[in-house]
C-alpha cells in the first residue's frame, strides 16, 4: 500500500488510471470518509481518460492521525501538496478537487501552491470556507473553478455558497436539485462526475494554460 510521510505521520493514498490518462485529478475527501469510497468516481473519470489521485486525510482511512476529528486544514493541505507532487511526475496536467473538509483543504492549498494546477473543483463547500478571504485566494490564483453543490444540502447550505461564488470571477457554480451534501454518492453522481470530467478536459486541453 502506498504511503507518504505527512505532517502528522504516515499518509495513505490511492491512484487510478495513471498509465493512459490525458489529465489527472488530485482529490481530498470529506470528514469521516477516505479514498476507498471513490472507486466509482475514479471509474467515471477513467472513461474520460482522467486519472484520479486520492488522499486519506490524517486521521481517516489508513492514514495515521486522530480518528473522528477533522484535523488541521493547513496540515491536510501540506499532505495534499505531496500527493500532487507524485501525480505531477506523470507529466499530465493537474486539477485539484475537494469535497467538504477536502474543499476547505483545497482552498488552503491554493493559498501557496496554485501554480501547478490548471483548475480547481469544490464540492459541498462548507460555510466556514465561504469567506471574503477565500474569494481573494481564488482571485489571486487566477484558476478556473467549478463549484458543485446540492440544492438540498443541509450540512453546507447552498445560499452562502451562491453569494460567495458571485464574488469570484473565474468560478462557475453548478447546482443539483433534489441532491444533498455528498454529491458523489447520491443519485446525481453520474451527472456530477460527467460535469467534473467535462470541466477537467476543458481546462487541461492542449494549448490552454
């Protein structure tokens, strides 16, 4: 099993479809989840020629850390940067994506390490991340951003995300009716996966930078 040495100990990761991909997504999951929950998402991306690199955030899955706690987002971001470095060695262009806690991790990563990515996808962005400061981070990064969100999300209500998204020029918000917080594990998951794949292929197309 592959591990890196992370900020709080050994960090586990998985990768899919790395040999024949046109692009790669570096992914951070939400609270209480781990990379093993995303085999179906990986298969959907693989059909579009996209690799997936998924981290087990500290305290989750097979990674060391304190189970049952969200952990430190800055340390998660440092660990995710290490996984991005591994993915970068393949020579394929990268998009970074996170769900919930992972979305907050992605925003923290983009503060200091946006240059290696062609775009970012935020799924179920938590209310704590929809702040003017994070909007400024995205504007400074200058990356295309896709935010995907369930209209019926009770853990991270969509209304603050709408207001926040309107302040980020490069951000497109896509909403899914009759969908809650965990979009990649709900009936809309195929649609969400297709939308993510279309975004990744668009921002990583040859000649685009």
